[in-house]
C-alpha cells in the first residue's frame, strides 16, 4: 500500500462583519465631481528627503534618483525578510557540503555530543539531544527514500522551510518505522507500493532526526544511525554513505547579513522550480536583477542598496524577535516568557500570511513541525524564550541572574533551558564553555521545595550550585529557550508558571 501525503493546508476563513459585507450599491455616499479629487502636492516631505515635481507632477532629476534608490531599498529590505526562510534552509544545506564535506544525499551528520557546540551556530540549536541531519536533492537523485526504524522521530522541511512530514509516532508510520518516498516537482513516474509518498514543491529538502536514550552518545550514536537510518535514490537503492560525528567540527549555517545574501537568493531562484515562489515575490526580485535564466550582476549602485537592504532586514527582524509589539506574544500575562510560534506553525491566519510571526520564528530558529507546538498532553515539544528579566531589561551577559524553575515541571520526558548568543542566535560561547544548557537530565541541585534555581553569569557559580550554573559572555547580550519535552497539562493550561529572570548581587 502506498500512502500519498499532501504538503500544506489552507487556513479557514472567518465570517466578515455586517459592515464589511455591505454591497456596492449601499456605499455610494454623496455625489462627487472631478474637482473633488485632491492630488498630492508638488513637494512631498519624506524620511529620505523632499521630493519635488515640476508642473505639479513630473519628478525632477534629483527626485527621480531619490525615489528609485528608496524604491529599490524598500524592495531589497522586504525581499530579505520574505525570503529569509528559504535563505536559512539553503545556508544549512550549502554549509553541509562546504563545511561537513557531504558528497551525496546519503551522507548523515550526527550531532552526537549530544547536540551542537557554539562552533556550529545553528539557529537556537540544541545540545540536550542527539541529532542526525541529511540534505536531499531531488533534481540530482529523483525520487528519494528515507528509511527509518521503529521509534525514530524526525521532520522534513522543503526549500522554503515549510513543513512536509513528520517521521515516527506523530507521523504516518505511527512509530512503526517505514520508507518515505520524496517525489520531485513535476514527477510523472509511477509510485511503487510500500512507501509513504510525499510530493515536494522543491528540489532541496532538509531532514532532521532526533535520537533519545537508546541511541547513546559519540561513536555509539553514530553507529546507531549508521545501522538504522538510510537515505538513497529510489532508482539505485541503498548506496555507500558517510556517517560521522559532527559535534565540534565547526560549520557556518547562517544566511549572510549583508549584500552577499542576494547572491544566495539568486542561486535559489535559478535552481528551484518557479512554481515554488509567488508571482509577486518573483516580480519584486526581478526589479533587483534576480530573474530565472538571467545573469545576476548588480552594479556598484545596486550592490550598495542590496547591502543596506540586507542590514535593514536584519534590524527589522531583530525588532520583531527581541521587541515584539504583538499583544499575544507573552505566554503568561505576568511573566516575560514569550512564544516562539505566535499562533500556529503554518504562519497563516484566516487565509492571510502572518508575516511577522514567520519572521519571529525563522530569524531565531530552524525546522517547522506542528509537533513543536504541542497541545496534546505528553506528546511533542513546546518552546518558550526569554529575552528580558523581571524588570523588563534585556539579559546582559555581564550581570548575574537567577531563574527559578518551580517543582514538578509538567513534562512527560524532560526539560532543558539553553542560553544563546543574541547576535548569532546560536549557542552561547563563553570562552570555550560548553555548559550552556541545564535540564532535568543533568540532575541539578534542588531546593527544599523541589524547585530548581539556575544561575547565569560571567564569573563563577554560587557555592554549592556549580551544577546549576550557565556561564555567560560578559560582553554580549543573551537569551534562553526553555524546552518542554512532552508538555503536560500544567503547561498547556498555564497553571504551572515558570519564574522570571531575577538579577542578583
């Protein structure tokens, strides 16, 4: 039996109000004539200068230059933000080839440390679990098989970092394992029986698997994945592959934050099918010189604008993440813990793209799955972030803080809190320190009431709390992610409340 899985789901539309549904003939208003039209003036003050128009409408030469510089800058800035998910996944798959020396889609990098180090600054990468990652290229390999054993959990995302399918208990194999077949865009061949078939809108796909308890650490974990996880073209069957421990190898999986990022964006547009993008998106890129089948060669003027556009996109993304203006951002109304997925994992609401929610997630994190926003007790995961202390001040690596985790955290598996560099959004590097995460698996020292105090600071832990200390970098801001593995009722109904960061002397 072959199960064909669709990718993506439309959000339901809500009924409009009676005011919004008035028919056209009820909106006429008072009669107007041509003289009632009020044109814009021939001098317009803007943030980028005063614009002047001859004979009331024709832009002067100086004004024309200002307008096109600003128009291109606005389009470049918005393109950086709109395409950031695609840039993020492309930066990852490209870095795996460049830095990890992947040769084919069958190669598997295992973060068996467990997890990553600051030298592998995956966006809010995790060092509390073992990971295995692979990059598929359906243009090279055609339909590609991901063969998993019973009990393995993971996720596949497409070239826009959109959710495709989960593997494991929350996926179609229901934890029994099986063979997933990823089918390229436009494929018209037969789909053989015995596969979970997933139609892909992109050629490139990123696959991430998690390993728990029985996987082990180090070479034991690498060997476990070597024996249990296989990726190969359907046409060839299993082939030689390289499995290795990537923890500590070093990699740069981050999109550039200057004008060079548009060269990456051009590479994506040239490689992937046009149908993967929106026509409006491609139209905006075309005005910047990025169009399928055409050479991208910006002149000095345009390169300067692209560089500024990328930096403005970064600035705006930082504001959306670190200073959200969304009224729903807080998880508990009386705490400074914030949601990472603002409303859902599709970034759509009522048929409308939730673009700030998309930036909120993708600028600070990678991988999208509904399993990351669990509302079923004991299943999936849930993430919260903290950027500020109980006074509303940003977390400063030069200060000392205490975080109280109340007794009986509502998790079926375990919990962990991990510190990140506010600039890279990767694991915090405090002078070679790898102890940037504390969780229940570390058996931290408990207080008499069963709660746990975790300390963050640049110097040393309070006496007797060495197991509960995360060293920070005194010259940098930081933030944390609190992860609930198998969140239980107390988290979901918000009756269990996490403490805020408190500055201590």
